[in-house]
């Protein structure tokens, strides 16, 4: 008796085979493969490949910085939405706070003491973490739609405060926001508005550092608690997980990364006012996470690249980007609700070794964002 294999089934088998081979590699072997890719990513603005170049419509190095900035935002929002399962519609509020902290401490339009850019970066993160605690303490006892509405209100409150509080200068904003040190051979500033390459390198370096930190968190007790809360908060509470504490930690971690990205944005643009932090921007941040795959770091990076890059590459359709991404999300929710890349199973601190010992293969990617296991050979479906 012979069995026939359809092309779709064969493609799925190849995809699972490649995925399992990758997951079965050690960390060292994976990094041997990833390091050349990281080097290529660093040199993208210098190489300016014709296929993906945004010129002449948009400066390519600055476009790459915009993509990297969105990627950093998506990593932070993924901690809140993807890891802990908390629907945050006002994440742009943390982004705005980081930008305003940078402006207040570095712009000549501010009456506060002026500090170096690199000193203000951690200050911006600490301030946004404090606001994460202020927002999370009274609201994280809410769930679902109620939490989403409250966070949406938080984002709008930040924007309205920037419009109505005098020292924040409303629509006039802050000019000549600070930048990192360094000069070119001719004496001009290395980090300036027209040269996106150093800004891109700085942002990519910070992304790598943040990915290391977030990855370690995911594999720790904190990460396991976040996954348990995301999958079933009531069950996690019954099993002894202090859900409220870990949700606060998710908000704090996400807020810190959001503040960091906002500070970078303010420094590169050199100008901050209340027009840059509306609800639509927050929806684009969320679209990057959902499009790429909520709960998967690589997935949200991919989603951020799509959301930030496509309007800059195709200027003719840039004004329709909200319609296009809206339709894309609808189609995605129908045919692939887990996003372009599904969430990884990471309940175990040493999940890779456990899967190899129990199943003879590495970690699996769930098909719907929840934890699932594939049937073992010979078992009944």
C-alpha cells in the first residue's frame, strides 16, 4: 500500500524539519549562524542594497533607524501584550514620557538643568518605570477590555497633559534636543538629524542588549509566571503565582523599553511636541506585535520591520498605510491568528534540554499562540 503526499503537506513537513533542526542546535551553534546575519544588519545602511533601498523618496539610513526604533518599541510592547497577555492600547504614553524626559533635560527651551544625552537615557527609563507603577497599581486588577480602555485613556492623558501643562510647551515643543557625543573629521556632530547611520548603529546595539535581557527574563521564574498569567490567570493564581506582582513587573519592564525608544526618537529628530504621540501611533505599535506574532521576539521584530518599512519604501501608498495594515490584520486573524511567527513554548527555564530529553527534538512553535504539543509518532491523534 502506497501513500501520497500533497505539495502542501510536503512544504509543511520541510518547514517543521528546518524548525526542529534549528531548535536542536546549541546556543553556540545558533550564534555561529546568527553573527554573520547581525554583521549584515549593522552594515545595511552603508551597503544600501538597491532592492530594499528607499531612495530617492526617503533617506535610507534614516529609514533603517525608523525600522530599528519600531523594533525596539515592539520588543517592549511584546513583554506586556505577548508575554504577560495584558492588552495595552496606550503604550505610546510611555514612549512619549521617554521623549519628553530627554527634551526636558537636554533642550535649551527647557528650564531644567541640562545633562548629557547618555546620562538622560537611563533617567528616561527610570521615570517611565515609575509611571508604569503609577498606572499599573490601580488598573492591573482589571482584565480584558476594561484594562484596554484604561490604558488607552492613559495614552491620551499623557498627550493632553503635554498640550495643556505650560512647561511642556504644547504644540511649540522643544527644539535642539540633545544627542550623543562625537564629532566628524570636519568638526560637525556625528549624531545629527541628517545622518541616520550612527543612530541606527546605536539603536541596533540597544536592541541586542534588550533582547538578551528579555530573553533571560523569559527563561526565568518571572517569564514562566508571565506565560502562566497569559494562558490562564485564574489557574495561575490558584497554583500560587502572585499574578498582580508579576503583571506590575511586566508593565515596568515594558515601560522602561518604551521610555528608552522614546528618548532615542527625541534625540534623532531633535524636536518634541504633543503631535507625535496620538492614538494612531499606539495602534501601529500594537499592529507590529500582532502582525509579527505576539509572544515571539523574532516575530515582533519582523512585524515592526513590515509596519515601519513598507510606508517608507512605497511612498505612493504611504497615505493608505492604516487601511492596508487594517486589512492585513483582518486577513491574518482569519487565516493565521498566531501572527507571522507563533509564540514559543517557554514554560520551562531549561525548555530546550527538556524537550530534547522527552521528545528527542527542540522547542516547538505553537500553532495558535497557546501551548500545544504535536502527537508523537505512533500515537493516536
